[in-house]
């Protein structure tokens, strides 16, 4: 299900000189279907998989086996974390949910998660019940970019572009052509939006655990041996 509406895309295309907007205004009809298909098959996957480093904006229940890190908190790979469903240690110790504190990027408890390899199983819910408005705008802009590029005169080539196979980055965002300046404006805005949501696995630095000489690796949220 697309996280945009046809109107979001067509309102952007109204700013493109000489674009025949009437071809694309049928909500739920052939034209509307083509825009939503473009969003589902190209724009949203490209935004999530490439621009946002694999982040999904759907509300999903995940089951993850994570390495215990000897800390009181455990970073989860999918965000924002909304709810902890269950936490199990070493396959048999079930942690009462009342003892788990939920944060947008992690869970925490008052005692440590014991060090180990995939010894902590967490079932949790993460994502958005509805996509953030800025993300919907970014997807709409990606659709408008591509439509402007492949059929800038109001032509009818988007359907064939979708069914022909994966849409290349070069084809979608060529710097040449009549609408290059408008496309550049949209892509800059998309870039600003995705910077906010794309850093799901940023490396913020390495800190040392003095008593053992081991180092904390924020990529895995665990302590590792030096070297």
C-alpha cells in the first residue's frame, strides 16, 4: 500500500512548465494506478533500501537474536521502537516485560544483559502507524522526479518504464534535460529529509572498558577484544 496519494504527486508536477497534468489526475483510475505503482515499485523501495539504509517505515513486529553486551541497555536495529513484546535470555530466562524500559532506539533494564553470542532474543514492534509527512513528501518527490524525466511532455511512457524492469538511478535523476533544475530542487529536499531518518546504524565512536581493555563497538552495541 502506497504511503502517498496521487494528489501529492500531481500537485508537485503542476510546477513543471508545459507538463500535461490532466493525464495524471484520475484517482483510482489508470493514471492514478500508474503513479501509485511507481511509488510502490520504485520510489518507496529506493527511499527505504538506498537512501535510508534499509529502514522500513511500516509498523512491523520483529524477532531478533542479539549479542548480550554486559550493559543495561541493548540497541535494536529497527526504529523507532514502539513496544517490547518479549525478552528471553539464553533460551529459557524470560524477562518480565514490566522490567523492560523502551526507548526509540533501544530497550533497557536495571540489570545487565549478560555477554554472549545471540543469547538475547527480543520480540518487539517498531515503525510508524502512519508514515511521517516528510517521508510521504520525499516519496512523492521521487515519483515526480521520475515522471518529469521519462515523460516531461505529458506522454504516456511511465507504465512501460515500470514494467520494463528496475529503474536505474541514471535514468531517474539525469542532470540533463528540460526539467533538470526542478528535479535538482526536489532531490535536494529528498536528501535533507532522508538524512534525518537514514542514520539507523551510525558509528558514533569507540569507548574503552578500562577494567578489561576491551572496546565498545556501537555497530553491534557490544564489547569486543582489542585488535
